[in-house]
C-alpha cells in the first residue's frame, strides 16, 4: 500500500481526484514475470505508451511515484484551461455592455467559485487516467513507488524488482525558479501550486512572459487581480512571430495587465505580508509591491534518483535524457519520451512520441521524431497557434519563401463575434504552393491550425484551399482568403493574356 497523497485544498473534488490517480488503498500487484515493457512515469507519455503497448498484446508495468496524469491533468492543461475559460466568460460578460447586458466593470467575479469549478472538472477528467482503469480496462500492472534502475534488465520499485525486455523513461519535468536573491525566502507560486489558491490575490506579479506566464497573467487579471507581468526580453512570447506576439501584447495592455519588458529582477524582499520585487529597466532601479508572485518561467527534467548512470543512459541535468531521433537512449534497451527528453514540451507531442516508442521498442520500427509535423497553441485571448517554420527558421536554413497573410477581420464571422484582432500568416516555398509554416492569431486559432497541419502532413499546397468550401460565416474563411492571395500571384500577365484570348475566341 502506498503512502497517502493529498492535493490542496482538501475538498471533495480533490479527494475524488486522488482516489482515481493515487488511491490510498492501492495494493501494488505481484510482478508478472518478465515484462515486455516497464514504463517509468504516468504522465501523458507514460500513459499512452502503456495503453498502446498493452492494447497490442504486450505485458506492461507502469510505475508512478506521485499522481497519474502528470502535469497535464494535475497542474497543466486541464486546470489552466478551466481557469482560462472562466476568465473568458467574465470578460465576455463585461463586453456584453454593448448589448445592454454587461455587468459593471467594478463588479468582481467569485474567484473561489471559478477555482472550485476547475477542481470539479479536473476530478471528472481524472477517471481517464485512473489506476483502476489502466488495470481493469487495459491490463497494465500499475505500481506506485520510487523507480530506480537496478541492473541491465531490472527496475526496482521500493524493493520490488520488475524485470524487463525494454524500458521507457517518461518521468517528465518540473517547475523551477530563476536564481533571484530573496525569492525563495519571500515565497512564490508556480504552475504546480497556483491551482491550490482559493482566494484571489489582490496584486500578482508574474515572472516570465512565455506561454504559461501570459495565459495566467491574462486569466488572473480578468478574474480581478491587479497583474504585473515581468519579462527580461523586449517582447512577450519570444518564441513566436514578433507580429503575432505584438497583437497579444497590445490586448494584455489594453485589458489592464502592467507589462514590464526588459526587466532584470535583482532581488525580492518581504515586507510584512507584501512582497517587493526590485528590478532594473532602462538602467533605472524600480520596484513593484505585490501580494503573490507567480513564476512562469523555468522547467527542469526529472532525471534524479533513477539510477541512469548504472545502466549507461546519458543525461543532462538541464536538457534531460539524451535520445536519438528514434527516441533511443545510449542503452539500446531503454527509450525515453515526453518532457524528460524532448524540446517539444506539449501534451500532444508526448502522445505522438509515445506511439513512436512503442513501434520502435517492441516492433522493430524505424519511426523518427523529426518526421512529425508539430503544431502548438498558446491559449491567451486571442490565441496564437503555429506549425512548421517561422520566417527566421527559413532564413537560418537558407530556404527562400513567400509569405501571405490577411487580418482575421477579413472573415466576417470575426467581425460579428467582435473578435477582430488577429492574423493568418502562411509561408510557402518560393515559387510554389508548398506550405512550410503558418501562424494564426485568432480567438480560436488552436482549432484553426489543424486545417493547415493536415495540409502539410499530406503535401497539400496552399492553392488547393481556394477550392475548399468553408461554411459561411466562419473565422476559418481567413485561411481561404490567404490562399486567394497566393492564387492571384499565379495569374501572371502571360496567363491573363491567354485567358483573354480564349474569351475572345469562345465568345
């Protein structure tokens, strides 16, 4: 029986969550001979690896030391998107003043109710990742405990030996904080603790304007906190297209987020119940006083305590387990997948990698991670979604491209919905319609990007979209409008003269 695990706050929703993903009465099974696959870590990569392998007839053991579901279920995608949706509803209610239905902008929402809704949703979804389901429905032997490689073909779980033919490291990553003087003493939140809140922070500083920082800064601002977002770089979302990031940046500022760019934080000091951040900007020393600090930057792979050295698995404390393009470690019997080894730190990337691991580890497959076409999305409002190359990537690789873009407001649905801020930008190989990359900024960009991802995976050129009928009115019509720009470039003077000649002849 594993030690009891608790998730704060201890209410009925979190008790139901824990009952699914680390039940207090769970009894680890007796090892079932030599396993085809022993999987360490029950986040997305580990769960999908176990599910797919067992569904194909493999004997699988899955080991988790804390909570099944990993970051995505517990402290990532599910809770954050639940809070973001609540915040968007609050924002929509305020914007409905145009219809005479809006609430007073001074009326604050019930923060505790929004967080309780998140916990209720998380508990409901947790059944999908539950220990009982993986045991009964998929036939996986689920072990709770600390896993460590104990020999060439053995994983030790708190004194129990699991023998394997192949093993998969899927231990994920954890939040870390930058080395700022006084930060630890003052206290701070990360994505792993922020969802424990039951009361709204009146003043919140968010350190780091990456996806996590921007998403939660906007959400907490809409839920009534006074938010300051601090970033060392000169723009938010530095990975993204600068034009796309600027659109979101302008929205954040308009909604009242205090954006502090180019800020080098020197120290944090506690002053009674307050926390004071001292930073340098434009060579001037400034400070911000807040009630809570959320660190939205920094991740570290979970590689400690696994005994990787003993089995010849190479790893780096910062970048994680070293794998080749087939996700093999230096030990050819051991693979890795997910945040512990990959640059793509997304749930859907871990899912795709898990399927590669099963094929390569158990069925002599030769699937490569680099063959994947990987989209992603940042769930601010508007969202930013991307797939393929950015313009800077093309320049660095010496690839000549043509870029076509239209504002999302060209789609009448964006206008009727009052969601006019955004753009569709598509890059094609110069002189052809081959799509090399795309960025969409729109209220539902995460839904729209899949249309372009399908095209890239299947070699469908941009020109083909002019023949695709989109329901009217939808925001996805902006993709067709972008394709129309490309198609018009194909109408060269020579082609136009030929058309005119034909019309004269046929007329």
